[in-house]
C-alpha cells in the first residue's frame, strides 16, 4: 500500500530555514518577547478578577453565565493564547524581511458567502476597538515608536517599514492579541472587554519595551543620531483625492469591494471597512419607514435618473461650504445638516433637472458622516461651544470622505486627528461666557474658519492645521502647568499644615485636656502655643530638636501651673520660671506674634505663675487650703481647624460601594463636570489628591483651583447625578464605534418597515 504524501509542511523543517533577520534584531526580538510575556502574565492575572467583578454586578442571569463561561474558557486556553501571541510577535519580525510584501502575508481565508455579513460586523467592531487602542498608544509613545520604526526601516533595505508594519508597533501587537484569542470560544462582547484590558495592562506599559529596543539598536550603531537622518524618499505614500479615483469605482451597493479582505488580522484594511459599512447601511435601509435605495433609479415620471458625478457632488459641497458664513453661535448646539439635500439642492438650483440623485456609494458616505456628526453633536462629553465649532466641519468632512475613503479606517488620518485634537483641547470649556478672552478658543475658531475657507480639494490642509493646533496647545499647556503646579504646591503645604494641626491637637489634648487652668492660660495654650507647635512641626518635623523644645516648654508651663504641696518642688518650680518665660517669649517671636500681643500674654502668664507659687507657699506655712481662683477652669479638648476648610456635610448620607469605587478610579488629569448651585455647570480637572483625608483638588482649564471635594462627597455627587466623569477618549473613534454598534444592532434586530 502506497504511503500518501503529507499535505502539511512540517513546521520544524520550516523553522530551520535561515532567517533573513539581521542579528541585532534577533536580540531585540528576544528581549521584547521576554518583556511582553511578563506583561501578558500581568494581563491574565487581572482578567479573572475583572470578569468575576462583572459577573457579580450583572443584573441578568444570561450576562452572569456569559462572564463565568468566558472565565472558564480563558483559563483552559490561557497557555495557547499566550503562546500564540508570542509566536505572532516572533513572526512579525520575519514578515518585514520576507521577499513577499508583508501586507500579503497572513491574510485570512475567505469566509462563506452566507456568513460574511455577520463575521464582517464582528470583525468591524473589533477593528474599531483596535483602531482606538492604536491611536491612543501611538500618541502616548509617539517619539519612541517613531524612533524604533526609523531604525527597523534603516535595516530593511528592500522596502519601507512604516509604523503599521513595525513588529513591535501598537497596530501589530494589537492584531497579534486579536489573533491569539481565536482559539477561545468567547462572545464578541467579552472580546471587546479583553481588548480594553489588553490596552490597560499591556499596551499602556510599552515604554520600557520601546526604550530597550531603541537602546539596543543605537548601541549596535543603528541611527545613533536620528536628527541627522534624511527623510527624503523614506516617507510612506500619502493618498490623495486622485489616488482614490479607482477606489471609488470599487464600491457598489451592497458590495464590499473587489477582493475585499475581511480579516481583522490584516494590517491594511483597504476598502473593506467602508464596504462593511455599506453592508450595514444596506441591511438597515429597509428597516426604516420610507427607506430604500436612494441611488440612481426610476423617477416619479418613470424615466431612469442618472447618478450625479463625483465632480458635481464635490462642487455642490464646496458651494454650500462657501455660503455658510453666519457667525458661530457658541451658546447653542448646532443642528446636523441635511447633507443630501444640500448637495441635491445645490446641483438642481438654476436647472430644470429636479430629480438628481447621488450614487449609492456617495449616498452612503453622506449618510454615514451625518450619523457620526449626529453622535458627536449629542455627545455628553463635549461642551456646547466645542459642539458649535465642530458642527461647522460637517461639510469639509463629508467632502473629504467622498474624496478619500481611507478616512473611515485610518486612525491616523489627519482629518480624524484634527477632530480628536479639537475635542481634547476644548474639554475644559464650561460655557460661552468664559471664552470671551480665551486665547485657545480664538485659536480653535480661527482653525475652523481657515478650514471652511481654505479646504477646496487639497487634503494636506488638515495635517497643516493639526500641527498648528498641537504647537499652540503645547505652548498653552506649559503656561497652564506652571499655574497648576503652584496650586499643587499650595495644597501640599496646606496638607502638611493639616497634618501638623492634627498632631498638635492630639498632643495638647493628651497633655492639657482635663487639667484645671486659668481661663487666660487655657486660651494661650489652644490659640497661641498651638501655633508655635504647628510651626515647628511643619518647618522642622516631629522628630526635630525644635519640636522637642517647644513640646517640653508646654510640659514645663503646665507643670508650673499645678498646685504643689512639697517645698522642694516649689523651689524647683521657682528656679524654672526665668528659663520658662524666656522660652515662651522666643516661641511667640518665631510665629511673629505682634509685640504688643506677646507682651500682654507674658504679663498674664507671669501673674498666674506668681499667684500659684504664693498660694502654695501660704498653704505650707499656714496649713490652710488656699482659695482657688474662680478663673481656674477645666480645660476642654481643643479642635484646630484649617482656614477655609469645608466640612463634609454629606457624611450622614448613605452611599453605595459602587459610587465609592468609581471615585477611587479617578486619577490626576481626569476631567469631570460638576453641577453647581443654580444648575450652572463647571468643568474641571482633578489636579491632585491630598492625603491625609482624601481631599480631591480640581482646577479649571487655566490651572486655577476651582473646587475641593472629599472622597465621600464626590461619591454622593455621583449618586445625585450632580457629578459626571467625562470620557476623554478620541471623539471620532468614540462616534465611529457607537454608530457602527447601533447599525450592527439594527442589523441583528431589524424593525419591519410600514
């Protein structure tokens, strides 16, 4: 019986093939794999806790079952997932030195036609989540990633290596994680959660990976001085309107484009993302009353209506853009423009043709951009003035999207970056009144107007304006940070004072509370000598000689004011008095007590010390109980308060643990919105958390302190809905994910049209 030939190539034999990878990159890869393995271990150590917490909070049995089953599946597949991830990272290095184009390697096999729609929807949801992670991490580690990409590119002689192809870049690593999860049978909902955890426990900690990789390459002589590297001829191709002319022809109603690749693992999505968007729009079109195809078709008269040319559509949008000259009203939310009617009306004006139609592809672009702006202009996280400004960009953005379809899938697209930068820059705006003399507002308004007036058909203006905005925001941030640093220093100084007052309060109450003292001496101890002790504690610390000296002076004063019935003790007290009085005088001078007040205090103290000494001697000589002065009172416990300190008036309100937990997740730099008396809204940033006491200090956009809350007080405000924690993620990515999610839900659960 003949032995059949094996159909699968042995991985072992393939691995023995000489690797084209330069030796230094072997070293970089090994170091990176070890660091990534450690981060992956940390990720899985936290996955169980996160899913268990979600299951515990679930309000439905189905969700709870989903999380517990996912935990079980991930435990079973943990080793395979980690192994696959590291293998994908390993393979990523090989790909960039393969003779074939890396973008052609690793493409996913085609999916059966019956399943393509739903798989594409899930893949698209993951792609959007990955795009958000890539955008955030690329921004966070931009310099390190750029340096590493340049160095790897320098070693690759036959092709240009971009950040998307960088084997340690955010995009490759994100796709490696997506691929590693394929062995686990888990719901799309859990996959998105895992991506968020991957971002938190792996991607946000890549600085050390990039730093070491750059250091290894630099030490090996690879671009030791990147500033001298010439960029000419090494920049990746930038798509233009003309370069996408063929791209436009690929999109047809209900299609995903010729040869579209639906795989999430592909690092270049091409036209597939917009193709899937078209599928979603087509699937939901009939679910909307009065829906249906809006492209070329029969007119009301029965004749066939041809679709408008792209040139006509762009011309109509440019005309509408130039006619939108009304002043920007930053006190109200702008309306979402009926972009379709603007185009049709613009083309039909002055002609007899009243039945113009958009092609289906361009109608889908217009429709989808309208949905994105509908989300953006209703986004709770954007202030009304920012919505008014971004609302003006509807026409330039839809025009750009028609010219350049990569706008929908390229997270680094200049137009998307500009939208994100605008929303991030203005997150601290509360209302229109405070913007009248705000230089940042003036800058952003000028950028919006420049785009409205200057964008014709050259998309490079978006990149130019983004650079301009970033430079301005960077300079503005430096000024703001100086002001904010002074606030932090003041609050830390205040915190030291509070701690010192608590220490002094405890000390005095331990030593003096319950003692019988003249009323004036009691006030001196609580009002004057407490300040001397606080000053010593803040300035020198509790273990300093100054603190010990002032504490001992307090002990001596209290001892000298107590009745004595032994002549030797009385003599000892009298001998102490000159030194005690001198120490009291020095202490008052250290806190710069006015001379007249210090003199008055010294007169009172000397008088009472002399009286107590005379009474004690009279008692010993006459054997009679001396009459106690009525001014001698039991000293109560003292309470030292901080000037301006706000007591927590919410202390008696019951607060659920979930609100306390949400407050616990606030970090320095988090933005919130507080609803104040009169329903006025105040946007502010958490500048610092001061301990002891958990005081949360908030500053406005200019870095000035505007609010202070306790941890419990914030939890109460969360419960009362007078506090909103603002989402700071990229506004366009947030809108894209939300709109696609809504379309996907409509696709799965369509509403029959009437």
